[in-house]
């Protein structure tokens, strides 16, 4: 890739700067409000969510930084399970303005893969091309995301925040087609109970297609969470630029993006021994870790009596592997 600017969260924020210049504040606010309602809703749509330039600009300012950080966190987990693997090609299904493609390019920044972004909203693709100019090695192509979609063979397929916009038959068809075409599949959804349900359904389809779960699960067996009692999700810290705060009407310099995901592969991986599934609870002299392991869910308490392990437990974050590498 002959990129003038290396892909990163900082370069993405720089590309987004000035995006809403010239757009009336009321128009941007209305577009954001509609997008928030769609993002939090559960009703699939058979038309593109991003309809015009104002929608797309508002979406990019409102969602791209959060989507980037969520996908980046997932890719870190995939790389932990497969440290020697790197994709040469990548297809970003329903990629819109390309947040996941930026994350993939940064994750393998020494040799970023050639990316194809597929979406059915031409305004999103147009803005994606504009933002990525000089940074991403990507082709932007309009495609209807549904049962008729056929993917070219590729190393990696990402599907981020797309399944919730599709009907159940379209979801099944998309995950099945991704499994046919790719060596690794990454699917990300909002960290909500219904988002987790879509991830579990996709996880089952991938396993049935012969894939191995690389992350977040430490195994490819059944999820130990009893349906309806809880849901598996994680959190990514998102730095808010002044543009981000303007569009979202917030004052804090950051926000936390909750997401659920599955990363699965057709090649051998080494999943973590167990994964921290909640924010660690730090008390005086002890740390409580909620873990998911091969034997199911468990809580481990680490105290000062555990010596160096106690300090490592205090430094452990939600979504990290456990126990730490002894090296």
C-alpha cells in the first residue's frame, strides 16, 4: 500500500475533521437522532439506513470512531489467538464509510491487506472513498447485502454492526456465504442482549461450517450463559474529538462502546485459557475476576498473598485473557 498517512485512530479522526462544515446544525442533529433510533432499535430494514450526504456525514462523525475501536479490539483478540497469521485480502461486508477497514489496516500495518468494501448505500461508499484517499488500499463497491450476495474468495471477512439491519434469512445467508469465502470471519454487533443473540446464532453457523472459534471464547463448545439470564459483551474506550462531542451532544472527552463479537477461522488457532467477561472488581487487597473458560463461567479472587499475580490482576482489563503469560 502506498499510503501517505498510516492508518490509525488518530489519522481517522484527522480525516473526519471538518466533515460537518457547511451542514446546518439542526440538519446534523436530526440525522444523528434518526441514526441513534435505528442503532438502538431491533427492526430490520430493507432500505439503506444512510440515505444522503447529511446522513452519511452525521453517521461518520457519530459512529466511525466507536466502530473503529470495537473492531480494533476484536482484531487484537484474533491476533492473540493467531499471532503468525496475516491476511493479504479483506472484504468489509456492509462496511459503509469503512471504519472496520481502517481498523484492519492498522492491525496489520506492516503489510495491510487489499480491502474491498461492499455496501448498498452509494453515499456511504462515496464518503468512504473520500476519507480513505491516501490512506487505505481499498476498492469501494455497491452491493445489495442479502441472500443474493456472492463474495470472492478472501482471507478475512468483517461484518460489523450489519446483522441487526437484516432479516433473519439474510443474516443466515450472509454468515454462510462469509464462511464459504473466507479463511477468517469477524462479526461485531452492539453489546446488547439482542446483539449477543445474533452473535451466538452466527457463531453456531460458523462452527457448523467447520470453523474454530478464535475469540472471545476459549473453546468452540456451547456458550455457558443460560439464554435470557445474561449476555456476553465487552467495552472499548473511545476518545471523543471536538467534532464527536458536537455531534453527540456530550461533554466528556471519552465514551465507552459496548459490543459483542465472534472471530473464527479455518486454520489452527490457540484460544486463551480463559477470558475476563466483566470489568474486574478491585477491592482493598483483592481483585475479583469474572471468567469464561473451557469448564464454563467462574469467579476468581486474587489477593496480595498471590504476590506478582496480584499486581497483574490489578492491571487486567475487561476482555483480557487470564491467567497472564508467565513469560
